[in-house]
C-alpha cells in the first residue's frame, strides 16, 4: 500500500483526489492538508511516500521543495510553475534522489489533444489556442495551453511564421502570444476545463477540442502518476511521458 498525502485537500481538485485515493485498494490516505496546516510537521507525523499537490500557483514551488527535502515524492497538478521553476525542481529532486511528476493536465483526453495538435502542426502551420475555465481559476493562460504551445513549437519551429497586417483596437483582442501562438483565455461559470486548438489552412480549418465536464476526468491520470512517480528520478513534466 502506497502512503498518500493530499495537499490542498479542501479545494475542488484536492477533494476529488481524496475520494479517488480512498477508493483505490492499493493506496492508503495518511494525511489531508490545506492552507492552514503545518505541512512539515504533518509529514513527520504521518510519513507519506507520495504527496498529491493541488493548491495555488503562489505556493506550489515552495510546497514541492519542502516535500522533496522531507523525502516525499510529489505528484503536482497545480499550475503556474515557470520553465525556470521546473528546472530548479529537477535539480532539487535529483539532489534528493527522488522523482517529481508535474502534469498541467491529468485528463487522458487532454493529453491526446496535445499530442494530436503537435502532429497537426507539421501539416497545418497556422494555429491559435482557446482555453475555457471556471471563473475561480487563478492563472491565465492555463498550464495546458502553455504545454500545448510548447509541444507545437518544439514539433514545428516555424509555426505561425507570417506577419499579419492588423491593428488591435481593444488591447488583448488577439489574445496573448506565447511561442508565437495566440492564446485566448475565457473565464466563465459553468466550465471545468476545456480547450480548442484551431488550425487554419487553404479553404479549411481543423479544430481539436477537449472538454473536462467534471473533475473526476483527472483522477485516472492522478492514480497512474502516483504509481509512476516512484519509478523516476528528477522531474518528469507531462503525463504523456509515463503512459
Ligand atoms: N493538472 C490538472 O489536471 C489540473 C486540473 C484542474 C485544476 N488544476 C490546477 O490545480 C490547482 C488547484 O485547483 P482547484 O480548482 O482545486 O483550486 P481550489 O478549489 O482553490 O483549491 C486549492 C486549495 O488549496 C489550498 N491552499 C492554498 N494555499 C495553500 C498552501 N500553501 N498549502 C496547502 N493548501 C493551500 C486552498 O485553500 P484556500 O482556499 O484557503 O486558499 C484550497 O483549499 C490550480 O492551479 C488549478 O489550475 C490542475
């Protein structure tokens, strides 16, 4: 039985993770922690092997560092970690001889959407990303949109290699640009997490869309990550790397 701590357990994703871990015969939930708890103290008392982290972009890096230095393997769903943060966590994890798995999206369908988007970019090199989330999401763009743009740009470095003759009459109307790809972030009640990757070509468009319509969509991926994080050393970024 793998001993699990859930950090952010009172939040939307944390509560869903508590349910999923409790229903898995191979896992035992030893601790639920949230913003007001003394994380290090609870780790010492309950001795978790893996910690699932769904908290807030402002504290995620500090939490993951603390977990690693305390000898706990983190599975991280919280978004907002920069490339520099990820590089730092890789170094810390290696120095502790532990693994850390960070996934901006644990839904298998979203992982497939990103993979298909990277493939499509080789044939249709004009693309924009729209991402849709509930209105309590703290960061924009989403980690999934950033990861999708990274995968596309790494697959086809000349993506969107045109200069458009346009003027933005309302600031932000054309979205934010990351790796030369416009990203449009929509925040409305009713959404959990959705994304469209839209390619445009001569006389045609291709739209790849994924919808998480409930938070249990993320749980099979979280349960896989809990097991896989025990087999790795250093950082693995993206669920697709352990499937
Ligand atoms: N990777 C994925 O597949 C995936 C899927 C969905 C969401 N996410 C991401 O997961 C994160 C959490 O999302 P959510 O919807 O669950 O948010 P949420 O409902 O706001 O829950 C976050 C919880 O973490 C707590 N928290 C804040 N600071 C903390 C700290 N220092 N230590 C421990 N707990 C702390 C919050 O407490 P307070 O309310 O008191 O601040 C809250 O209970 C976000 O970054 C979101 O984008 C990832």
